[in-house]
C-alpha cells in the first residue's frame, strides 16, 4: 500500500493538551469531535483529528482553553505551539496544486566549451489561474510545512521525465532526496515512466538540489545507487558547501559536479572565487566527475572558466529558462 505522502489526502493533526485546565476538558473535546466525525484517535494527553475539524478546535481553544499549553504536530514531527497552526492552515492551497498537477516544465540549455547544447536542465514552474507563476521557493516552503514535499517533488519529477521525451537530449532533473522514504518504492514510477516513453536511461541526470542539505549521507547513497542500477546518471550541486571531503565525493561517485553561482559570477576578477573554482575543479577531476559551472551571465566569466578547465556551462549568457527549448 502506498505511503500517505504519495497521495493527496486530508492532513491529520495531533493536538496535545497540558495543564489541569486543559486536561479537564479532554474528555468533552474528544467526545465532541467523535460526534462531529473529525476524531481519528485519542490518547492520554493528545488526540488526532482531521484538518476539517482544526479550525473548530482553534476557535474553542482561543475562547476557553489555556492556549499556552496547547501544542500540535504533523506526521510525528516536533510539537509546535498552537499559535503556529494558522500558517499551515493558510498553506492549504498547495494541496490543490498537487491534486491538479499544476506544474509546467521549463528548460534551460547547458552548453559545452564550443557553446553547443550538450543538455537541458528542466525547471518546474507553477501557474496560477490568472496566468502568473508562483515562485518555486514559496511553493516548496508550503509543501514542506504541510508534509506535501514528497507529493510535490514527485509530480515535478514525472512532468520532467515526460518533457525529456520532447527534448531528446541529455536532461538534468532536480530532486529532493529528503522527500524520498525508500528509493525502491518512491522512485519506481519514475523508472516505469521512462521505460514507457522509450527513453534511454543514460539521457537522464538526476540532480540533488542545493536548497535541501542532506544530513543522512547513507540515505542519499541508497538513492543514487538505485538510480545508477537503473542506468541513470546523477549530479551533485553546491559541492563546496555540502560535500566537502574527497572521501565523501569518491564514495558518492557523482557523474557531474556543479559549481555554485556564487563562485561563478565575477570569478574572472575575484581571486578568492578563482581559488574556490580551482579547488572545485581539482575535486571533480579526482573523482572522475564532469565539472559544470552554473549561473554564467558574462562572457569574461565564461572565458576564464573555460580556460581553466571547466567543461560544461549554464546560465543566462547561453539562454534563460523557457517553455520552448532552444535547439
């Protein structure tokens, strides 16, 4: 049976009561939500209800309970004060985005030293009904807060795989490793879709996004090994920040390593950035990874990076993300 994070279901909230005043009301509160059909379960000092009953509880809590001693949590995460629940309720719109699969795939070219297109990175964009776009940071923050990170990451990944069939080029696809419970289960639909579309696995490069630092390296390795077994390649982003030892990089064996934009822009005139860029390059070559510089906007930076040994390049200098891929 799929884990609940794979589906778009109504959220469940654990509500914890502390203090004599609040605990004295526990039985009546639990019975009320049982009658209303919102109750899932009850324990000694907390109960679990569907989100549809949360605002009703919040109204009662603010009027009759000591709210300083009321906490809540989602998916067995850390307990939070009830005062913070409103923010999560207001982010309910993300559930509709996921349900409707409201994602559009944009592509940005990655070029070689001759400025020929080597690959595309697929970037997810999220349209509103009025045609404007929701910023990725806003949408992933909402998904993380509501426990919808896996579901959002999945629809983005599946849309990108479908778009790769149109591109017919090597395709970089971002993914969030901490959203994946088990690669054998959570990633199998990605593999199945690629097979159904008849796409050679070697066309795909799955990229660990820089915005999600990985603490559990063993879990990341299990994901990357799964991709490797299926014939896919993978890239590590922001290597200088998150993966700072050669031993770790050699263990992960990335096919590509991306130099972060903060070390790229202005590198032709900044000696400190040049030092980082050269150290990065040496690391990449030592673990047999292809070095890629992202965020290039000036010809001077491109020329410096190319002359110093970088092999792949990405940035506005070569093309902005767009609906229609450059050829």
